[in-house]
C-alpha cells in the first residue's frame, strides 16, 4: 500500500492538564515538506525535506535517529542530505551511520526493511536536517494511486507543506475539525496543502490522555472518485487467485469438515484446522509490492501467510463446500466510533486487513478472521462496527461488520471472603467470561506461556491485593474456537478491611470505572474507558458478618453512556454486595463529557460508586472463619 503520511508522535506528561507550550515540547518540527510525483500507471516518487529542533534531554535520543520504512522489492530510497547543525557548525551524517535492517519475520516473503539514519553531535539546541527521495517502480494498484495525510496531537509542527504533481486527475476529501490545514488545487493534476497555523503538540500533565481519531485532520487523496472503478483491478486479481481452486492436499480437510451437521460447525472446523497448521505473519504485507495474495498452492505449500493469503485460502475451501464466501477488506484496530463512518473517497489505505464474509441462504452472516489463533463466527472488537469492501465476483460492494455490544462481552464475577483473622482472609473467585469476553485470555493462552497468562489472570482477579498464596481450582482454558471460560481461583490475602470503631470498613472495589472517568473536569483530551463495551455482574459475599451501615445507600444510575447498579443486603449469616455495569460507550468525546448530562452522570456515579464501602462487624468476636 502507499504509506500513511502521519505526524503523530507521543511522549510522557506529568500534572496540571493543559496543552503543552512550544517551549515545553521535547522537539519541534521546523519544516516538513513532502513533494509527490505520481505517474500515469500509479507508480510514484516522493521527496521529503525535514528538519527538527531538539529542545530537551529526552529528545536528544528520540530525535537523533530517523527511520524510513520501505519495501526493498519495489521501493528505492536515496538519502540526499543529512546533517546536524549546532549554531553555524554543520556535521554531516557519515555513510556508516546509515544502515538497513530487515523488518518482519519472513525476510524472503515481505522484504520489508527499515533504513536508519543516526545524526551525530546531537545536543539540546541542535537542528537536524534530512532530505531523501523514495520511489517505487511498481504501483500498489495498476493505474491507481492514493494516500492520506493525518495530523493529530503529537509533536509540535511549525511548518508543513504537501505538493502533489500527477499525470492523472486528483480528487481529495478533507476532514479538518480543528482547522489546521489549507488545501489548494490549481488544476486537476496539481494539489497543494499547508498548515494554517502552527500545529500544537501533546498535552501537559494529563492522566491517561487519549485523543479520539474523529478530532484528527485527514486529507485523503486519490486518482479516482468512484469506489467500484478504483477497486476493479483488485477485485479482478483476487478472482484470478480463486480460479485455481483448492489445493489438492486440503481436500481431506473439507471432507472431514463436511461431516459436521451445520454450516457453522463446518466453518469452525476449517478455521480451527487452519489455526493449528498455518503460521500467520502480520497485517497487509506487500508481497511483490501489491495487495494481491500469493497463489493458493504456494500458500498451502509454505503453510504460512498474511491476512489476504489466509482469507483467500479459507474462501476457496468454503466455496468448494458450497458455503457462500467472499474475501472482505477492512480496517483492523480500535474502533472508537462504535459505528465507524463510511469511507467517501476511495483509497487503498482505508484498509489494513483481509477477512472473510459468509452469507448463508437462511440470512445469517458471519465475519471470519482466519489470522486469529482462536476462531469465532462473530467479529472480535478489532474488526467490529466498520465498513468492509466485499470482493464478490458478481460485483464488489461495501457492507458493514456489526458493532460490538455489551452483551457480546459478559463478565460474571462472584467473590467469597472468609475471614481467618482480622489480618488474613481467604478469597474464592468464581468467574465466567461469556461470549467474546474471553477473547483476550483465549488468544494469550495460544500465543504466550501458560505460566505468564495464569500470573496475569491472578493479578487481575486479586485486584491489587497482596497475595500470600493461591491455587487455581479451575484454570482458564481454551480451544481453537471461542467459548465461555469458567475460572475458579482461591487466594489468601492480607487485611481487606479497615478498623472503624467496633466495626470494620470494607471498601467496595471499583475496578470498572476508576481513573480518568472521575477526573474529567480539567481534561483537554477525550476519554477511553475500555476497548469494547461490556456487561459486568459481580457479587461479593462476606461470610459470617453483619451489615452495620452502607455508605452510601443502594444506588442505580442510568444514562446513554452506561448503566450502573449496586445493592447491599444481608442473606443468612452473610453480607452480599451485588454490582452491575453495562458500559455502552467506552470512548467518550470531550464535547460529550462537558455536557450537563454527562456531568450529572459523573457526579452521581462518583457519589454512589467511587471509594464507597460498607461497615460490617462479625457475628461473634473478631472477623473470623470460626465465628458462631
């Protein structure tokens, strides 16, 4: 694919939330000029002229190495000039300080490389200059070209210029909510863009700063304005790959899968076998410069592939089994929008991933990602709720993956506390992760060491308490298809209550909304509460105790963003604390949390759920397992 022009660098921050001033920035980009020359066949070259001013000790290291990623099979990189300027003293970068290294697991397959340019004599106050040319002789899509300029909070930019000269007409689509960019088009073959004002960097001293991509500037450029026409070459190339049919050695797989009773079971049987027998290499690797998969026989023989390879192979097997399937191109990653907006102007870099869509005759639609170690008929959150280009040989079109909902991610946690003494408690956790809620642990169990996963799971369920000893009564387990995951854990901890007169104060853990949710008043950024919506139901049973006081009383909060409820009651010899959270919108824009409705939600939630607890006392004597 054409590369993203992104100015988006992050660094650390410490107290008093506000935008960082230019003097406080670790480094400042003084000049970032990009000039494109686009050929009629879609091949292109670009010259980047870049300079940065180093302003802090930390930036001496981060700014002193400039990296250029390229595909050595199709791209050529020439460093035209690189030097450090200290006052009037210029020190050129030596040839020995410019080197290439391989990127990725399969050097002979993707041929991705990184060229590193290391600047000499870097000090606070140094100015670093580099000018280089990158060119490609083979277009990503024949007779097509596209790219995107993205500007988001990161490094301070004083001056940016983009100049494109093309042998084909240029079309553009600008989204610029902060009013950073000016675009001029003299004629159809030329386009220029520059910043209207200096682009501010990061925020200063804000906890868990997060910026929703909807606030970024995006300038999409394409040599076509019609999606079907732009993607016609890609559609045709994928069809040619399918024409060869399923490799002979995979006929046995389909024969075994066909023994399953339902299409759903047959699909999962194939996906599980692929997960076991094929290695996956990272997203959207540019085999021979393009976005077309390798021949199916080559994929089968090598037993590895990227997303488009594995999706093409799965599609071929499903079609051979009379299950309607097509490869779909999609953007993989976080989806802060929930329902990501449609893509207006066609550009191949709208997508970074390939999956499979199945549409059965009974109306059921499945979205399949064969690159995951654990298979699912429902889309995981990294591909949910966004446009997908369906490579249907009858006519390609856009469809949408369904958005994630709280019901997709159900967490049920039951805790039982048995007090051995005032300073020691035995805790049993009985948890079930339902539907897609287990996807993180399930994938980790396939990719990481079991001991590391068990340790991380213990840390999560013990909620930061000191753990003296532990035992998994029922360990987290997974197969190659997603399923509900029951977990039973016993651990011994130190004191979980605080002395409060004759009673003991038990702080009700609030792990689902802690952090920036309660501290939004002075924020400059947006809020990220979770990677996906979820439903949480938890019960905490304090054995052999009596409720003295609940602080505050039972609460329920309803809003468009979330619903929360807590109920405390006595049951026999125990006190039960029940909590329920339905998080509907895990990403919240700054404009939203500044509304009166959100401020009411924040205040009510803080009063009811933040740092609250109950006052309890033992039924007899000290808090003890042996109380009568």
